[in-house]
């Protein structure tokens, strides 16, 4: 984008000067990798299922273009606009997630998707960013509106999500949302004893999932015992990394990737390893780390508790999703069907991650001279916040 004069006071000019351009550039880099790796990974997958070789590529071009527009459009909003968007999105995503239990598409024993023309949508993907913002508002607003039972409402909303995701079932998504919620409670000032109790409950819930859900037990046992069950995908992914070595085989020269059933989705990181090598994989990891660390460092100068708690929740979900995908591809953790943000194939994932980063950019945007005190707070609260 060309340089903008400092005397230009238009809305877009102020947005460009105040938005975190480093994070925005990192998002553009990840979207670029998404295009390149989809060109490398998807033709073999499409041919294997009897579809056009270009089907996944053309769809991903549309998905990532929409994702880029969502990032920019959402980053233009004010904190109040982000709250309203999150509330509306949470209501719609919760209703749609409940609808999957009745009219959802069943894939591998789970009902998580709703069929739409040209694509299927996973509504629970949009619960992550919307729930993080709504929870942040409830937890922080209760300090200024004594009659608002923010904590009980937040716990109630979490219980609804828990029941819905358990019924699908989607234990991976539930684990991410639970971790986001615990991180927000900790940042909001929850006693460390209760934080430890919550972590213990998460461990107990995982053990319960291990006993109750056969697919969870299968994945854990395959991770712990190499001679148990089917290891085809993870073994092929590790072969792809080994075949790529330090510098990679070169664009379009990978061969092991063609044997990966989910090379375009959950195992796209292995395609990057084979064709571009370990150095590019480290660069991709560095881009994700830069987004997370830079966002958290910006919060050290933030004095609005809502912005701090909401942004921590959003960036925790983003970073955890990237870690789970790359960690499972490298066989560091049990496999979990979770996409790599902006890189893996998937419309729901690309748009929900775009909404997440757009909200982060909007909340961390520098607002010189703008009041950060939401309407409805008392004059005492306003004086205290501006002191």
C-alpha cells in the first residue's frame, strides 16, 4: 500500500496508521503459503477421490480471498462494534451447532457440518472467537455493573458449548475452547487455587473422554504404541519430512505427499516439509510465534481490561490451533483433525481464523485520543480507569 500523508485524516488513513502492520503482513505471508501449498498438495487428493484436479485449488482461492477481506473489514471496527459482532455471531454459531445434531452431515461418526451449496460449514469453528469476546465482556463488565452476574452467565454459556460439542462429538474443539476460557479466567484474576482446580478438571475430563469415546482412545493408543492400529498417515507425513530434509525437494517435486490422504488439510505442514524443507517449516513456525508474541507484548501497554481479556482469549485459540496441527503432524502429540490457520484447506476454518485475527487487529489498534470507557459505566469507574 502506498505511503499515506500524515495530514490525511480520512477513516482508512487513520486505520492504516494505527493498525498493527507487522501482524497484518504476517497474515498475508500465511495466506501466500496457503495458496502455494494448496497448489502442491491438492491435485493428487482431488484425483484420488475422482474430482477435478483444480477443485480444491479454485475453492481455496475463494476461501482465502474472503478470509483476507474478513480480516481487513473486521479490523476496521471499534471495540464496541467487536462486542456486537461477537454477540450476534455467538448466538448464530450456537444455534447452528445445535442444528448439526439434527440435520448435520455425519462424517466418521461425528455430526459437525451443515451442508450448503458448494461447501459444508462447521459452525463450531465460529464459536471460538465469538465466545472469547463475549466471555471477556461478561467477566470485565461485572466490575462496573454490580447487578450483572457476569461469571455465572459465562459459566452457563460454557456449559451449553460443552454439552453441544460433547454431543457431536468434537473433543478437540472442546479442548481448545476450554483452554481459552481458562486462560481468560486466569488473566481476569481468578485465584490460582481455582486455576489449578480447573486444570485438574481438564485432566479428569480427558481421562473420561479416553474411556467414553473410542476414537479418542484409538488416537491416544496409536500415539503411545507404534505397533497398535493404523499409522499410515502419520508415518507417511514423517517420511515426507525426511524426504524434504533441510532445503526441500523443490516446488512440485515432492512425491511422498501424493500418498497422504489429507495432504491438503490436516497434514499440509508435511507437504511444506517435503517440498521446501526444514528451514521453511521453521519460518512458518516463526510467523505464527511472531503473531502470538507480538500481540501479547502489545497488551502490556493496554489499560482496558476488556481488550486484554478478549485479546488473550482470541490469540490463545489461534496459537493453540496452530500448535495442535503442527504438533500432531510431527507426531509430538496424538493426531487431531485441526487445520493449520490460513494454510490448510477449508472454508469454515479460513473464515473463522480470519474473524479471530480481524478482532485482534481491531482491539489492539492504537486509538490516540479515543475514550476506551464503554457506555454504562459509572463516573467513578471512568475516573478510576483514566487515572
